[in-house]
């Protein structure tokens, strides 16, 4: 049962860096946050938090990041593996991870999308798409509370409603509801992770991204369409598409690309979900049954896995 993956006070969680490094102060902040929830924190990163001296965008050489992630995943005392941040690097190690050696909650987002997809494909285990606890600024109090509640109550039903102030709120096409297992995450990472055949039949696809210019959003959506993914999914839940480089004109162009490409491939969609990058992002479970209400702009999570 998915409820057995919930994490509460007294449980051990491992902090790992399978992608890019986190500043020491961010790692310390993440420790304090999780300990404040009554969790026992195991630092599974070690040297893997500090940065690869050869390639500074990686938290450590591939072998080190892989070994530290696998050790955390294998540890029978650890209830959840929490990725400090995304960035880049998970695709360099994901194929070597042995998912069958552990059963626990995987937490992260952005570049961690590759791990979420690999975990689901290999085991069918659900996971949490959650804001980074080890980013440069850390999660806002609202985002942190959303993560805490999701970890404690994992496997229970919940409803996420579209928020009018989110720029993607205006995006909607289709009527009724789309039903399926919620999968996805970061658009660019998802598209570049499709290196093996995977059935997307009946999936509700979650998409978000940050700092991608309009033409690259177009590129990734076009790829998902041409590869057959968008032709199989039941619907698309559109989260945040934002970034430091976005201004009013860029945002309008990105929204236009999302609307045109999703309509072109004939997939029903609804936007406005506060999921992805930016303050106050909400944690959502992947790999659980979901209903995308296209009329009301709501994502109902049934609390069970597919």
C-alpha cells in the first residue's frame, strides 16, 4: 500500500545530491528544516554536496553521486530519500541505480524528474514532486509546509486547484475530466529522458519548466508530440513556466506556445497549478491515480497507485 511510504516524526530521511551541488549554508538549512519536523536526518551526500572540481555544475563525480544515492536508497533505516536540489546530473547516473534494493519515498523536482520516471518505470512506486530543500534560498514557509503535509499523509486523497494568479491559469482546452496516473515534472528533463520505450497510455501528464525560452518550450513539446507521448496521455496538467529571465512579453510567448502546441497534438489540458519553480510551490505525488477536472481547473489525487 502506498500509505506505508508516509514519513513522520522519529523516522530517518537521507539528504542526497544526485545532480548539482548545494552551498554549505543551504545544506545546513535543509538539516534544520527536516529536524524541525521531528525527523532524523542522515546526510547521504558527504563529499557529494560540495561540487566536482572538474565540472562545477555536478555535485561530485558520477561514481560518487551514484554510490551515495544507492547507499541511501539501500539503507533499511531510511524512510525517504530527499534530493537537496536539481540542477543537472541525474541523467548521467540514473541507468545504474538498482531500484529493487529499496522501497521508500523519493522527494525532489526539476532535474530529479529523471529519477521519478526511472523509479516508476522500474518499480511502479509513487514519489513526491517537491520544491528543493537545499536550493540557494530554500523553500518558502508555505512550500515547506506543503512538503511536510505530503510526506506525513502520503497516500491520502487531496485536491489541488488552479490558482488565478498563476500565468498558466488561462490555459485550458477540453471538457469533462481526464483520468490516469499522474506522471511527469520538468518538461526539458522529461523529453530528454525518453531513451527507452514507455507506455503513456492513460497518464495525466504534469509539465513545468523554468528559464526556457519560447522556442525551446516549442521544441520539447513538439518532441513529445512526435514521439507519441502526447497522443497517448489522457490530459496535461500545466504547472509553472517561469524564470528570472521571464518578462511580460516572454511569458505571453511561452503561454502562446503551450496553448498552440498542446492543441495541435489534440490533448486536453488545464493550467494554473502552482507546481514547479518559484516561491510557494506545492508538493504533489507522482505515480498515483489522479483526475484532471478540465471544467473546474482542479487536480484530484485519489490516494492510490496505478
